[in-house]
């Protein structure tokens, strides 16, 4: 997920910088230099956001799975104790 967010945010930032440079009448060298800096920073930011999102989702799924397994085990244990009486 981190790589996907990285690519999307980096590309989006580059497109905005190119549009901004064209609107301001900047030279191509200036536009490309700004694009490089902004692409690297936004790609890093996107990777960090994607990493955090992936970790949050996997922890949530794991917690839900563990709670469901605990519920099923307690239900099975109560069924076993009722059937042995």
C-alpha cells in the first residue's frame, strides 16, 4: 500500500508543479528542478502514509480475528461443559 500511495502522491505533485510552472511562465529547467524536489518529498510522504494505513488495517483485522476466535472458543467450551452434564 505504501508504494501505491507513494506513486500517486508523487505523480499528483509533479502534475501540479508543471501546471504551476506553465501558468507562471517559468523556464523548463526551473520547473523540472522543482518537480524533482517535490516528487521525492511527496513520494516519501505517500510511502509513510501508505505504511501507516497498511499497519492500521492489518492490526484491525488481526484484532477482529483474535476476538472472534476467542468468542468461538468460549462458545465451544460452554457447549462442551453443557453436554458433559
